[in-house]
């Protein structure tokens, strides 16, 4: 059985930015399923429907290498600020 095709988002879309942001941490988050789930949950957060990055990281039972949940959540917070400021500039 063939795998389900992956939906690709436009490069500048919020979804693509968030999934790309999570992918930066593939050394610390070795499981692709964990990264995909994080991307989805961070998208929900950014659209006002989900939990904060710390809650997301703690609740997802991630396999992490060389980083704590708190450190990863702090990195996500910083990256999300950058995405928000870039979106604000593009929206002007």
C-alpha cells in the first residue's frame, strides 16, 4: 500500500513556516511523527486554538535528545516571536 501523499503548503504560508521551524530541531527531536505533531499543534496555537509551546511540548510525550522540554519550549517561543514580527511587517 502506498503512503498517503503529503500536502505541501506555499513556502510563505504560516503552516510552512511552522513546520520548517520545527524541522530545524530534527537533531533534538529525532522522530518525524513528533515533529509533524508539533508543527500541527504550534499552528493551532498561532491561530488561537491551541496551548502554549510549553504545554504542547510537555503534553506530546516527545522523544528528545540533548535538550529539555523547557529549553525546547523557550526556543519555540523565540522562533514564534520572529514569525509573528515577520508577519506583522508583511501585513503592513
